[in-house]
C-alpha cells in the first residue's frame, strides 16, 4: 500500500515518540506574527532558553497594522505589540518582513510569496489559518502560543498523528463559481466540526485545474471545517509558482522539483475516509448564520427553524437568526448590506483583485455602502497598482488600502459599527468577529462581494455581471 | 521541570449553553492586544457577559451569583472552535476555571488547554444534561473529574465514564503536560532530523 503526502511528510519529520505517546515532530518552517508570539518569547526568556534554529523562523506583522498610515497605529497597545516584535526579532536573530521591507503582509500571503512555503515541508504558525500553506503540499498547522515557544526553543512540537480524508471534487466548476464557493460548499456538506481529527487532502480535477492562489483559498478554510490542516498534492504548477522566488534554492532546480513531486500521495495511498463531490453541484455560496458551515447557495432561502430535522438543529438556527436578524425562510438574495470587504488571507491575493476588477470596471458601489479593498501584502498592493487595479476599485467607489488583516478581525481600526452587515471575502462569520459585538458577517467570494457592493444587497454575481454559462 | 501531577479536579460547576462556542466568543480579539497573558481573565466571554450597547450585565451564566466561584466549565459540542489563540484557554484559566467538560472540543483549543494543565474531558449529551440539571437545582453540587479512574462524579451521586485523548490524560496524570523539558532532552535527535532535511 502506498502513502499519502501527509504520511510521507510526517515520517520525514518525526524526531521520535514522547513518553505520553505523541510524536515529536520537526517543524522545518516557523512563521510568527505580532499577536501570538510576544508571550512565547516571554516564556523563552523566563526559562533562559534561546531560539534553536533562528534561520527557520520568519516574522511579519499583520493583525494590528492600520490599513491607512500603516506604520502609525494610534492605539498604544498596537504600537507596543509592533515594538515587541521588532525587539524579539532583533534579540533572537529572526528575519522580519517589517513595514519598511516592502514585503510585509498577512503571514499566509507572505510565506508563499517569498517562496518560504515549499512542498514536503512542515510549517507551523501561531495562527489557525496556517493550513493555507498546504496548497503547496506542505503540512501546515496552526498552533498555540506555548507551542510557539516549543518550536522556537527546539524547532519541534508534540503532536498526535491525524487521520487523512481525501476530498475529491471532479468535473468542472460553472462560470461564476470560485475556489471560495468550493471551500464553503465542502464545509457546508461536512460541517464545521466534520474534520476534527483529520488532515484534508483536496484532490480531483477541480483542484488540479486551480491556480496556486485558488488552492490557497481552499486550504485556508480547512480549519473552518474542523480539520487541523489541508493540502493539495504538489504538481508542475506548484513548482512553476515557486521557481525563482527569494527563498527557493535554485542551485539544482531539477533535483528540487523531483524531490518536491516525490511527496505527492501515491496512487494507492491509504485514506481513512474519502468524500466525493460533483463540481457541477456547487453554486456561488454565501453564509446566513454565525458559523462557516451555515452556508447556502445564493439562490436558496435562509433556513427556517420550523423545518429543522432535530431539536438541536432548530436551536442552532434560532440562535443564528436571532443574532443575524434575518427572516427565516426568505431568499438570502436581496438582504441589504452596509459594508463590503475584499481582502484577508483567504481572498486578498493578486488573482482575487484581478478577477474582481474585471467585473467591477465601470460599475459603481451602491449609495450608502462602505466598500474597502485591502491587499494581503505590500507586494500584492504594488502588483495591483502596476496593473491599474487599484484605480478600477477606487473609481467604483471602493477605498484602496494598505496591506493587513483589516476587517477580517477586530484588532486594527477597520471594524463594523453596531449591527452593520458586511459582505466579506474573509473566512469567519462568528458573532462579533468583525469588531462590533453585534456586527454581522456574510461570507462569500470576492466577485460576489463586488456584486453585493454594486447592488447594495446580497446578489448573484452571475446576474449582476452577466457571467454566462459557457456554451457546451 | 517538575510539574504537578493532575489526577483529580474538583469544584462547583457552571453550564454555558450553546454549540460551537468559538474562541472569538471566549475572548474577543480586541482584548488580544497585549504582550502577556496577564489580566485576560476579566475579559472571558466579555461580549456575551455585557450588553454591547448598554454595557449592562446580561443574563449570561457567568453573571449569575449562584455560580460565582465555579471552577468547572460545562459546555456543548465543538467547544473552542475557531482561532488557535491560546488567549482563549488562558482567559478561562485566569478567570478561575480548572477544567472544562464538553460534548466535544476543537483540537487546537484542546491541545492548548492540556499544555496549560487545564484538563478538557468529554461526556455524552445525556450526562452533560444531567449535570446541568443537577447544578441548576443546587449550585453547591461539587463535580469531580478523576483522570485516573476516568470518570466524572458529583456530590449529588452521579458518576459517568469520561473520555479524553489518552496521550493528554497520560501527560496530565504523569505531570508532563508541558512537554518542553522532554522536547529539549532530545536535542541530538532533533539535530539529526534537521541534518536529514534538505531545506533546513
Ligand atoms: S486575514 Fe483574518 S484569518 Fe487571516 S491571518 Fe489575518 S486575521 Fe487571521
């Protein structure tokens, strides 16, 4: 029996077995940001420890960075966190893509952009969306701060092995259906906790056909489905994307490519579970509630608790609708929005802005809608600006901002106010996630956010932008 | 590093209803603007404990004086889902919780809690409902989590078998829930692994 990529990477990085039965796993690449690392450095200092492999940790700053005047947070706490990261990087000799570097951005955008994220590697970061890096055939885990300490001190951490579920999506996506819809659809089908105990292997024609950036969008939300990590097997596209990037060793490219591709799952690999989904069944998907698995096709109605199958499901729908203040059983299409947000580690890359700009060109954001576009990194911002994409967004009525996490969460000045509803290209619709304890989030693809911005309400981008079915 | 052997945790319980209680609910992100974990306890469940518009205390169980001083949190399915922020278990621990009982836990939350020496054990839905009713009827009921006998009992006479990932149970009971000492002991093996990997 062959091996899955997960198994191969795990075996290559297993240092040994700990007394409690867990594996001591070597973490080849460690990414840090300002929110979850200062306490870890504090613990390190308390224990009198140093960083074992400083060259294998990379830092950037994203969560607290203001997207207007990036380097001048008005908030003294944010300034303190900024200062702490600078100090820790300097004290321990860690590479830091700071605001002045021109390479700063959301950690999950920066890693791939710099070529730090590579196939067959293990990656950890004190951030749950670390699964994003799995798009390159890496096994990438979000970890807690004490584990950040462990990785700093030893470049290893204690870890229980996972089971592997292969999620195969075959066929072709219909026009107007994007990677975001695929990942929201999978979560809708398997549930927010369906992936507990699993690594997700995304396979099949749909993922084969996706660009690297689209694969990142899918892997990014593995955690929203409960999976600890998600990955796509490396292929030629993976290697092409990485070729020539700053942290890729180009000295023996052919050998590197061969080694990377050797990590791909064997044809006869063992899987603990296999799920098959038909690409044709996936529609533009939006959330209606307060968990990422509260997803429906944009053509569907908001669930009605009266129609719930179980008492538990009924209570869940009631709680979600009470928070969202949405009427049960009515179409989601047409729900008014106040804010439109395009950005985040899910959908804040060049291809997201390029694709959205195609449709936004010549259109106007509806009166009363606050629309912001936030590139995932300084490099993404520059690429967009070189292509004139920023102008298209601005002419349509979007604010074009500096790189950061922005309105994905509430740690910088970009926040919802009161019970505003936001059409958002981010990954979480939890209560209060976007900064107001009563703020409401509807997750969707960037093109769908643009459609909602133009209409002032949740809309089907295929209708708004006349995205036609290709002739068969 | 000698750590406490955590074999048993006892205390009064408090039930927090709802499925999929995420880490943003446990500790809203705006309270994560800090460079230490000190003082996080007072912000646990902040946005559901205080009315967002008026700032008044809500009817959240944590505001109910009958459950003041409870040290065992009882919850539903998928507790602690969402972000990897250790701020969540840290805030619960600093608030005064010594253990969490739920129907199921999100994995990162579970691992983070274990590493702090805060056991997270699961019971089935019926057992959780029984405990909920028991503490509702009499908040003075004491709940005991016994990690050696693998059961949860109460002073009201209940006893249920508990579940916990075996490696976590072992780590707690044997006093090695913080693995740093053992990880450091394997430095030669770590270096050998690093030497084998092309990219390190
Ligand atoms: S964009 Fe959002 S989900 Fe991604 S790292 Fe930033 S805060 Fe986390």
